[in-house]
C-alpha cells in the first residue's frame, strides 16, 4: 500500500465491540491472563502491554504509522518533540563521547549541546551545512553521532542527505541522527539515504492543529531497543490520549501538507517581490542557494517561509502587531498561519553572533503558512507591511 493509505488504514487491533474508529485506551496498566503470562511478558518471552509508560495500543498505532511513512524498522513515542530529541542522544551516548552537529539547530537542541551535555562529559563540534568539506575535519576518534536538521529552523538551510549517507559509510560506527520535523516524512525520507534515526516533534505537522504535544523517534531496531530501555526507566512517555489525537490527524496528513506547501510557495513568491522585504528563504524558490538540492531530495518546499523585513527589530515588532489573520505564537505546523520573531523568542538564548551565524537577523520573521485561503494570508501580510 502507498504510505498515505497506510497512514489512514493502520489501526490497533479491533476489539470484540467491532469499532470502526480505534478507541482510546485510557488505562495505566494491563491485565495478565495468568501469573505465568505476567512472568513471560516481563521476561520478554511474550509480546504484550504491561504499563502505559512502556507501551499502549494508541501509542503503538501512532508509531506504526510513522514507521510506515519513514520506512523505518521500529520506533517509540515521547511526551514532546524535545523529549524525543533528547532521548535519541541520552539513550545512546556516554561520558567521553563526541557529537558532530550542524550549526543550524533548534534553540533548545543548542542548549543541550552547549549547557547540559558538557556536564556529563559529552562534547559537540558544530559544522556548517553549506560546507561539507569541513565535516571530515570535525570527526574525532570518540565521535559517536552526527546530528542535523534539514531544513533548519528558522534559516531553512539544507544538508545533502545523499552525500551525508555516503560520508557515513566511512564511519560505520557513527550514528546518523536527523530531526525531520520541518520536512516531515511526506516530503523527504532520510532513512532511504542511510540514516539510522529520525526524530519528529509530532506537536507540529503530525497533529497539525495546535492541540497536543508529542514526539516520535524511528529508525534501526537495535537503536530503538536501547531507546526503549531509556524510556522504560526514565518515563518520557506519550499519553494515550495525545497518541490517539495525533494518529487520527495522520489520516489527513498528505492533504494538509499539499496545501501547506502550495500556500507557502505563493507567500514566498509574494514576499520576494515586495519592496519592504530584504530577503526571503524558501527551499523551492529558485533564489534559495540550495534550490537544486531541495528539488532533488524534497517532494515540495514545506510550510515554513522565513524573511527579513527592512527596518530591523522595531519594524519586525510593528509588523507582527499589525497582523490580523496570522497569529503570533512560537508554534508551527498548525492549520492556522503563525508568525514568530525568532531572535526574541525561540532563539533568544543564543548570542547575537550565534544567531547571525544561523541567518537570524533582528528583522527576521518566520511564518508557518497555514491552510487558510492563500489570498487571505497574503492580504494580511500585505496590510501589515503597509501599516508597519
């Protein structure tokens, strides 16, 4: 079956009640038919649910859907996207290990690398997406993992997945780990290029309506098994209710992503022609410095447009305050269009130098283009630019 058919038809086993839509399994634990079955399940001689911190039919259904879309062997669900990203490090790294990471990463991920992991003896070397020749120099004898986002948040920098998959063959013991949140499995599939782990904030496009938090990591079975040990004993589990919500949302995932991408491209084309805009970044704009790469490894350009408004920080604030349709919040991937000022919110903990290295200027605005009529989205941007 096509992956979108799987996203719709993958479902937890139907119960004796013959339900059409999967029910909510709001239970903390599960009953054993006998003491022997309890022993066998705990000994991993028999498959079965024990406790919803480990697994639950709703979370299993969601994981199976994401695995089908990504082409992964196995996966796990987490309470949030950052819980998923953190677990993909913490479950697999130890004191003395080294990470090579693309410089353009989400602000909270940057805090892990620079403030938390050094406490535990885990070091990180940053490399630039556009300079692959520097990656070889960054590899150390203790390098255990390469981590990246593509497209990055919010600069929309890309990393050549095919090149990096080939690069990794020289270092078979290094884990390739990618945050695929912005592209989603609908637009690109890193595992087909040789990646070991793929993480998602399911809060974003997978839910798609700004309702619940969730995270997913999928990839090689042996690595997911190590993550299972971590989640079992540390507890960052996704709630059955949130899993149910996200899983139902995936039934409309392809339709929504098509509309997000179509609207975003039209918004980017409008902004590129506007006199009050200094720069526009969108992967499927020919002006994007990695446009050819984007066309090669992505199905479409995604739902995020980043631009720099003339007039710097004060103009950016006035623009945001003048919006009527587009909402101001730090989330993204919602059915409603959202505007964010990264320098003062999501990436405010970075220094000015670090922000500039990521392409975040004082006048940078990130728009998560929603599912509204595109004429209304563009009209709101146009009037806000005129009023600011």
